[in-house]
C-alpha cells in the first residue's frame, strides 16, 4: 500500500470514529435530556410542629388553617417594632433553636449562622435519611444542591454593627447552599437561588435539569422562609398586599391579600431509571418543569396571564403530556382580588377549557399555611404528591363564594371548600404546580405517581432522625430570648 492509500484509509477510519463518538454523545444527551425524575425523600418543617408527610396530609385533608398570632418569644428582640405591624402568620416555634454539636459547629459560629441556613442543614439531613441515604457518608455519586432562599437578609438586623468573619460567613446568601454541600460532602453544584416567591420551584427546575444532563446522580432541592425581623413585613405592608384580617382567602369573593408564613422543605431527586435500578421507594415522579419571565407587562410587579399560560404549556411540552392528563392544579393562589382572577384565566387557557369535560381540581395550600414565599413552591409540590398518593383533593380552606371576577362557565375547573375524591376514571392522573415570583419569574412542574408500586421503605430502611439536642442560638450580646410557651 502506497503512502497516499494509507493516508486515505487512516482518514476514513478517523472520520468513522468521529461519527461514532457524535452518535454516542447524541444518544447520551437524549438519555439525559428527557425522562422523568423520581422523588425519593422528603424533609419538612412547618408550623404547628408538622415535620413529616403524614402530619402535613392530616392538616390538609382536615382543611386546617395554621395561621395564628406571632408568639411573643418570636417577637424578641424587636417587640417595640412588631407592636405597629401585622403579626398574623404561620410560625415555627423553635426557629431560633439548633443542634450545633451534631454538625461540629462551635457555639460562637452557630450564633452567627442565619437560622435559614441552620434549618436547611437539619431538614436536608432528614430528607436524605428519609431516602435511606446516610447523611454525611462518603457518597459515591455526585450530589447537587439547589436552594431557594430570599429572606436571609433579616438576620443581619440581629448582628453587631461591625461584621466579623463569623457573621460574614453566617449570613451570606450563597452559604445557604454551600454549607449544606460542605457538611454533607456533596460534590455536585451547590447554588442558592432567589427569584422571590418562585425560588424553591425554580430550584427544583434546576435540579431536574442537572439530573437530566448527567451533571449529578442525586440532587437535593427545596427552600426555606423565616420571618426573623420586622423590616421585610414593614415593606410588604407598604405595598398593601397583606390581608387585614390575617387570612389567605384564595379564589374567594372576600380575597383581599395574603398572610406570611414560615417553613422549610427539601426533596431528594434521582433519575427514575436509576431509582428503579436501585429499588428505591419512589414517592412520586416529576415529568416536566419550565421557567419563564413576565418580561415587559402592565407593571413590574403585576402578574402576566399570558406568561403564566405559557409556562404551564412549556411544562406540558417538557413532560410530553396533554392538558387533559392534568387532574389537579396546585395554584400559586395568593388570595389577592386581582391576582387570583388573572391566574385562573391562565389556568383555563392552558388546561381548563374542556367544555365541561374531565374535571380539573384547583386549590392552593396558601389558604392553610399562608404564603411561605421562597419555600412556597416546594411545599405546594409536596402537597400535590400527597394528593396523588391519596387520590383525594383537600378542601380549599376559607373558601365560601367564588370571586366574581373569576369566570368558570363552560370550563372543567372545580374550586371547592369540601374534600373531593380524585377519581381516575373521571379525571387526569397528573398534577401541575405553579409558583410565581413578584419579580416576574414563573415556574411550573408536572408531577405524577410512581409508575409501579414501590417499597414502603427505602432499600436500607429509613434512617431514624437523631435526637436533636437543639439549643437557642442567638447573638450572645443580646442575652437570652424568652422560651417558647
């Protein structure tokens, strides 16, 4: 073989090898860029001592309102400021308590760590344990962390005038995710996100994307919201967005604003194929997610019905499903007289114009919990998974009469203050979850049941939570706060 023939043969072999590599990359991309994501673990911390799925469901199906007046010990050390502000909401009694010894954190450092970050550490531990993943173990997989948080600036009001290194590390926004990755040895991306009220559902959207792209094998995602200082409430009061009676009356004719709430939730995600391979307990499946922006609308903070419709349609496309497959819509549903009708019009346009066909049940957990802001999306998604598990639609708390600005004529949308069976033969089997940020960033997710019955517990069993030895962690120079009553 002469030199030119050898060169031609070598070039052809190289082209074939290059083509093979391209095909393999395309197959890998197709495998990672689509497909359902399994929810295999949940950690939860809500008002009234709710810290697990059964407690959460019991409150939902009973139509309970967890709204109460802010406990006196939670007004410390700003009692005088709170005297002039609305104090209704859903509150976590022990939000200022933490177990620093468990995480190997010194008392001084723990005092400077924002309670949002401290609660995220404990709840992430509980979520991993619920999934049967030993928290803190050297994980063989790459694990990503995506956290929605936007209220952490409030803790800065507790600190010294001269910020020392402990405070700089304790209240920095990005440390909400970085601290989780550090303490649990997670080597995937660790990102703290702030898109206002849609933060936690946007975090889940990014976690789904990281798994589909093969950037990580496991992801933890969710959000947290605490009301630690009066400054943020004072700003919201000035907007007129809070309900004077302290109740969130979503979709009701009496709707006149929302009420604030506290909570933290983290979910553990894996690609469904991997979860099935590992015989994981699958609590539910995320089929598709989407995020968009209002762009230029009637006002910077005004909701945009067209953008809300488009984000739902984009999530349907991502999930590869049709509108009639959605039987439940967990709405953003803040309980404002203007925002509620705009959202329902978007729901009807995207899902509900079925001319009296399969019913589409619509509700919002904000009527029970108030608006958990950065944590609201993940808490709504967990509610949707519980509704799928129980095949039941909980009552919409405080609902009496439909807002007259909402037109449901010739639609399949059902809004009710009563519990309803979610009949598979009469309605779609999937649920949609909406979360909209006041900055205009909208998120939507499509969730459904596990494709087949799965084990009642993870393969290695649920890891029991530690006997948390929580102590109050506040700046030492402020003295001791009142104890929870």
